C-alpha cells in the first residue's frame, strides 16, 4: 500500500462520523433546506499532522501528487531581518521576497536616504523608529527584533558593515561577492567567529531548485562520471557612472559581479576545489565604461577528479546565463541557470538505440525567499549556514588567482581553503534537506 493510500485511509477513518447522511448533504433522502453543507470528508478538508495541515493525494498514479500547503511560521515567531542598503536588488527582489518567506520577516532598514527609507518602511509595515542611518549601529543594537543584518550595499562597503554588525552582536547575511579582496573576506570571517555570530554569503543559486537538481544528478552517477562543465554568465551594462564600474566599490568588473556565479556554481556542482587556473581578460580600448574594470573574462578550472570547467563572463553581450554538464553517458543543460527566474533543465541520455531528451518539471521557487528562510532556520536551530563566510572567502582567493593567471598568461596553482582539508563541500555547512 502506498503512503498516499495509507494517508487517505487514515484520514477517512479519522473522519468517521463525518461520513453520514448529513455530511453528504442528505437528510431522510432530501437535501437540507439550508443548502449544501460544508464538506467534512478529510480528503477535502485535510487534517493536522505534526503541526501541519495535510491532505491525501487526490490524484491517480498518472499525475504527480500536488505539493503540500505552505506552512509559514506565525509572524510573531519569524526571524527579524534588518536590510542594509535600499538599491535595486533590495527594492526589486529582496524585500518583495519576504512576502514568500515562511520563517523570515523585515523589521528594520538602514539607508543613506531617509525619504526613500521612510517610504519603503511604510510599504512593508516597518516602524519609523526602526530606520537607521549608516552610522547608527548602536541604535540598531538596541533593537531586539533585529536578529540578522542583510548587507546589500556595494562590495567595497561590505567589510566595514559586516564588522559593524558583528560588533553589535547581530548575525549577518552578506551579498556576494563578500568583499573586494580576500584579505577583507578573511577579516570578516574572523570578526564574526570572534563575536559568536553566524556569517552567511547570499549564494542564492545554491538554494534554487533547478540548480540543486543539477548538482544531485551530477553527483549521483546516474549518467556516469562528470568530465567537463561549461558555465557562462553575461549581460550588457551601459551607464559608466554606476558603482559596478568603479573599482573602489566593485573590486573588479564582470568577474566579481556575475562571473562569480560560474565559479561558485562549478565548485558547488562538484563539491571539489580546483587545483589550477588559466585565464584571459579582454577589455575594449577607449570605452569610458571600462576605464577601471574589465569587460570580459574567460577562465579554465582543473579539478582533482580530472574534470575541466570552462567558464566565461562578460558585460558586453546579450544576456545569457547557461550551465552545461557533460558526463560519460549523458548531459545536463540548465538554461537561465544564474537568473532570478526562468530556469529550464534538459537531460540528454541514451535510451536503447536512440538519444532521449527529458525536461524535468520542477516547481519554481523564489531564490531570495529560500535563502532568507535558510538563514532564519540556521538562527532558530543554531546551525551553520550552507554557504558560510568560508565559502565566500574561497571564491575571493580563486578570483584573485584568475586575475593573476590573466596577467601572467601562465597557469596558477590553487587548492582548498587553508584549514578545511580536501573533503567534499569542505567550505560549506550541512547539506540542505530535500524540498527546502
């Protein structure tokens, strides 16, 4: 007997008395005068189980069972976040994502623009006395509702703000890249460790369902060993005055901003660290946008298992965000791999005498809501985040090696982060549970 059938039978038995003539809308063979009664069969009304409302699967074997109803925590029990920085990412993606989060809520804002902060606070039900300027960390410290500070400012500001948050005893979720240099990143990790607060880097793709499925399939061996990986993340950029084109604020150009998704994605896919890197940088001459930072980077990573990853990133191409995994008996092609939405996975493999191409149908979920809830759960259950500060630090070290390889034209030898060993996922926290 399947779990669905057992659940159906258990709920129906639990409903017992509900299966009466009255429950079926009948009384002495006639419909009650008051009209159709509310359904009382558990198959329709659901039942409580382990603090959740559950329904038996009402579909037959030909269809996939529907997902369970969401089970959000009561608002009073959710973990409170202070969002630091009200730029595009915060206003367009992160703050709206709290509406889909189940364990996290916005309770404070930090901004250099008081008028923008007041308007945003009103939109999200945040009291005006929970709005802070960038130099008001002592005031924020006194707000017990703030458990986590989410740093969403330009990269060059991350170090000081993470150190400030740790100094006032707040846990930290920091956008990628976590800093401008590996030295800054190391200081951030050490400061949070010393303060006894958690530091998580916002690698949203590691929480996104399609990316997670590619990792699962690649590591499962279902299609043989992974041999080669291709990762590309590119887009155009136009305004020369934006902070991403200023080295002091961005640290670099396309590589730390969007190329990091390729680097981190390949590392997360394999669970290994590269042993060598080769790279090239191409930047158009006399283009005012790229006076301080690069336009395009291509880099090759070689891993201990023998896998070769060819990666590329650019600020000068039509938007393209692709991840391809080539194995001995198949291939995985994830379209829009690093985008906020719109992922599509194609799996090619031999089926008898022909090649089968499958497109798994997965449920799209808000990546920002998933990472917010993961951080909240780490606070509630005192767990190490899946993408802790060490994960971001290793990317900073490897990006510096990519720049060095491009300057020298020679391969650069690299390895695992010091102190983490050579094990799988050495820079990451516990694996995510299925469905989360």
